C-alpha cells in the first residue's frame, strides 16, 4: 500500500513565501485538519479525480484522439479480453478487492460494496445507491466516526445514518482513500547559487495510482511524482530549472505564464530549442515575472506526456508583501487544484474521487484555491453552499473586475485564483459540473472533492496513517 509522504512545512524555506500563508496542498495538511499555528505539520498535497464512472461510449463528447490507448476508467469489472488497459486494470483491481466475508474490520480499501449490502437493499434502492455510498465510505474512512467530535452529536447522527455506520463497515477503521495514495504537489526548496534559485529535477517513468483500488498506470513524473513538485519563487527572482531526462523518449519543459526575456527559454522543441534527449540535462534560466499562479509542463508530444503526468504548479509570489494573498486578502490557507482529463481519466492533482484530498478549513478562515487546467477540455468548478470570490485569472489580479461565482469554467491552460470565506460548517460538495466527469453508475468519481468546514480547528492527522 502506498502512503502519503509526510513533510514538515517548516523545513521548507519557501514555506512562507506568500506572506506566511499556510497551505493545505501542496506541502501541507488538508486545510484545517491541523492547527497550523501549533503544529505546522504538512502531509500532503493535491487531489484529483479520475476514476470510476463511465465508459467512453457514454461520454463521446470527451472522447480521446483516435488511436490513443486510454479510456475513462470504470470500477465495474469488465468482461475479460477487453483491450482497454485502464479498464482491464480496473477489473483486476476490483477482483483483488473483492468483498471479504469476514466481519472483522480491515484497513484494505474496497472498491465494491459487500455482497450482503447488495443482497439486502433498502426499499427503493438500487445497486447504484450502495455503490454511491461505498465511494463516500472510502473517501472518509475513519474520518467519518471522528466527525462526531467535530460537528456534535445531532449532526453526526445524520451523517452516521447516511453512511449506515451502525453496520460497522470496514472503511470506518481504514485510512481515507486520499491518504492511501501518493500525493504530488510537494513544494521543494531551491538551492541558492550566486543569488539564483536553482531547482534540480528529474523526469522519470513512474507507476501511478489514480486511487488505491486501481492497478497502477504507466505514467511520467517530475521527480517521480504526479503532479510534479511545486516550485515557488518571488517575483523578480532569477531562476534556473535544471531537468535531467531519465525517459526513453525526448521532451521539453515550458513554464506557462512566464514572460521570458530570452525566447530560447520557452521550452518548445523545434521552436525554441532541440528536444531534451534521453539522458540529457537541460537548464532553463529566466527571471520570474509576472507574479501569479503559473504552471510548468511538457511541451513535446504533450497530449501524451502531460496526460501521463508531466504537469506541475509554478507559483510566483508578489515582490510587494502587501500584495500577498495573506496580507491583502487575509487568506489563511491555500490549495492548488490541477485538473487533467486524459490518460488517468478525470483527475484533480493526479487522482480521481474518492482519492482526492479534501479542503478542510475552520469557520472564519479564508481559503485560496488555485485552479489550473492541464487537460484538454473545459471544466466548470462548482462549489456548493458558497460563492467563490474570483481574484485572478492566468496569474493576473482582476482588481475592480473581481467577481463572485458558484460555478467557474476553467479552460485548458487557464488558471483562476479564488478565495472562499468560510462561515458555515459542513461538508460541501465541490466538483466539475459537466456531469459525466463526476458521476456514473458506480456513484461519484473523477472530478469531485469537498470543502469540509469545521466549527473550530481540529487535528485529524492521526487518522491519516
Ligand atoms: Cu469536467
């Protein structure tokens, strides 16, 4: 079983680059799981969805390019002999995760509900209801019983009734799905060489799990992680990004949103450079400007390489501390939300629901979400219960053009920064509103997350291991 990587955000010199804004992802705990002021323990970053829902035939509008060997994953075991790699992976994962007849709780993730649950459907329910509930059971794991202490007895009674906690189902003692897979977006610190911030990265083939119940995908990663490490600098910094290509294929790296002085740093093979050959190291040098939410990703065979995981966040904090989100807007934590929609299915930070890291914030907090679309289609992100204050597009602050939205379409290549002023506790759905990207016969999958607002700060870290 894979586990999340623990990280102490205090060990990262850039951890307070944005005026001291604690972050839930990357490089930090899910917002509010931890009292950041006390522990500053980070544990994961990112979340994504890709998963379990529909077969390609039902989402023809989103069909991949002809000849591409991928398909939206389904958690339903498919007929043997299927040529689709992802589908067969799902089938084998489902087979290995077959329901145990043991009554003993187990920490092993299960993509499928128990046979007895299906045999004893409540009146009016179908198998879909059982499957849909199972996804949420996996998402919360042993966070579910802990919500009693968070929301109080009355609210918890409703939650427990929804999930049928009285059945003592196995996931009640399992770590939540998102903590069972490796999460990317980890912020790394540069070396400082003659005043230049130097980031050294590798480009590698990896095995990547969209969620714990699925067989790993043959994927790619910067520093062996999808999304790659978050690189974070301050506006005006001199930056060197040194990439060693450990792949068997060529590549090139583009820093998306940066205004380069020297166009040969722009990372487009045969337009601004020769491709980086296997075994080669290539250094990009530039001044980080303007400030804002940027990205870095492959710009070579990119439909395939970005789709397989060569994507990451590049954050340029404002030089003027008064312009930081913490100082100017009172932001208390942030969450980087990188979407993709090709090889791994519909993902947020390289994972499909229920393996997506929730945003957890205490009442009174202001949460910054940086949406970054690294996919090939638009996704309208919809937050339940709140309006998002949209403060920046493609890194540029909107100023007097700021607006509020509960649904925000983010096109491929675009970034939007939004701030949510959380004032009402609850578990609020936060998902793409193109419905085939989020829900199917197996329940919710793919581009789904939640904003969990707690009445006060709570430390749920012990529940994640
Ligand atoms: Cu979508």
